[in-house]
C-alpha cells in the first residue's frame, strides 16, 4: 500500500474537511508517474505506439467484390448487436451469478437470455424486455451508439478527421447522460474546453477501462483489410478519453476486425491485431496468455479460470480482463456464432461489451448471410435504436450500405 492509499483509508468518513482532503489526495495521485518499465513499454502517442509494435502486413487485399464486402459489413453490424443484446440483461454479472440464474430458469444460453419465472431479489434480469421471445428491435446501448458515431464522424469529416472532431461530435450529437465512466469524464473536460489529448487523463480514473475498446467497430468496418488505418482511426478516437491499455484495446480490436474481413482463421486475426499495439504492453501479454491457455484447455471454463486467476484483480470494467474474455470466446467458439457470443457472455464482467465485440469480429468473418438469422438477427426487424441524434430507428441495412460507401472510398 502506498502513502496515498494509506492516507485515504485513514481519512474519517465524517471529517469536516473531508472533501478538501480528498481533493489534495486526488491531486497527489494525478502527479504520480508510472513505473519506468511501464512508461517505456506503454506510450499513448501514435508515433510511440508504432515504434513498439511487431512487424505486420499493415494492409491485406480483400480478394472479393463489393457484394461480399457488403454482406460482411452487414454481418459485423448485426453480429455486434446480437452479442450486445445477449449480454445486456446480465451486464456486470459474474460467471457464477449467470450460471445460477440459468439454473433457476432451467435453461441454457443457446438463444437470447431467458427469463426465469421464479426470479429472486438476488437473481433478477436488468430488463425483461431484453429477454428471449420479447425482442422486437435492437434496443439502445452505448456499444452500438459509438459504432453509429464512428460512421457519422467519417461521413462528416472523412478519413482525415481529428480527435477534436470526435470530441465535438460527441457534444453535438450524444447526450452526456448516455455516456459512462471514462467517456463522461472526458465529456466533462470537453465542456471545460480541455481538449485531446489532455481530456483523456484529467480527473479521469477510468482511462484504462473498456470504454474505448467498445468504440472500435465503426472505424474498422470502413477499413476492411487495412489494419494500420483501422488502428489509426481507433487511436484518434481512443485518445480523447483513454491512455495506454485503454487505447490499445480499441486499436487491437479495430485491427482484428479489419483482419477478419480477410480471413476466417481466428488465431491469424488475433496475431494481426497484436501487430498494431506495443509488443510488451500488459494487454498484449494478456492476449498471448489467453491464446496459450485456450490451446491447452479442454473447455472454455478452464481458460476462464486461468484468466481470472491471472487478471481477475483488475476492475470488472477494465480493458485487459474483458479483452481476454473476448479472445477466449473467439478461440473456444470454434467457428459457431451462437457458441462464440454465448461464451463471451458466460464469462461475466462487462457481458454486453464482450458479446458485442466477439459478435462483431465473427460477423465480419462470415457475413450476414451466414449468421443464424431466425434466432439471432430476425428479431431486430432491421431496426436499431440509438441515443445519437439523427440515428434513432436506423435500419441496419441502411447503415451497412452507408458503411460500404466509405469503405470503398477509403480503399480507393
């Protein structure tokens, strides 16, 4: 325990000057610098990140035409939505709590989340309308709001958009109460005219949490096969609210999704994603560990046990532990969409985010035409609800078509 933590624990809850003392402790915490080993291996600037990344192809030819690309883009949009909605009723639950609820319901997670007739105060879904048999559209969620925002930014500013363009677009189109953790702290900084990159770190204790990682998709969908561009787009977005591994999470999965448009080999997509982030960062190590454990484990549960043993000390909404769960799901899903998003959700923690990211990668690999439509995508009735101004009630088919226009433009 360091000196700041000791002072915090010793501070009486009823101290008359508690707020002032907390302010002083927070200021002291802000002045602390990272250990040299972390600082040298985990930069937050793009030049520094690229200097430490492994060798990679950076860009891969697609090898197919626009019809197939449109199908894969649509698959990514729909796969993301399906994975998100599967995990939404149990967001933040542990694996053990999810297993207990499913036992109560007498069901498995081979379809959308079931509703137990005999719920208890301890085992109760967040919203019954998000459960199996009750879904009539894709409900609003920040995991899809940011995908929409990525598309909107690129349509408005083109491929040369800046981090400040993203920040200003948030303020113009996204209500602040529809943001959470790192995004809300960054939003507050924008209001105070603290702009990127300072906005990411100022009074932002969540700056390595999962918030940026869930924002990677809109950038990746418009850069299929172009790993470097997808990762750069992700960096420009992530740098407004996150640092270090918070940024790397978005870059990793942006590059993975861009790679998924070119391969059906999950391990290859993971390796290509790793080629765009620092080789010795904590996130890269967690991903490599998960790949190693998945190879040796007979079941995803064994891999999950290893993840929680090694990385369970992180907050349940941190980038690193949740990214490991997504990697676990993609590897143990063995090419089955439903199985992949089921494992991502059953792993617990940030369940809707993990289901969404796993579904996005898988959807980009296989395309909408190969997703189990009757079970997973038909319930949306081609409709996405969104808090982003001008996008509520958008059609998935229209969003995919608009994304294709940008993907072709940037490729050319």
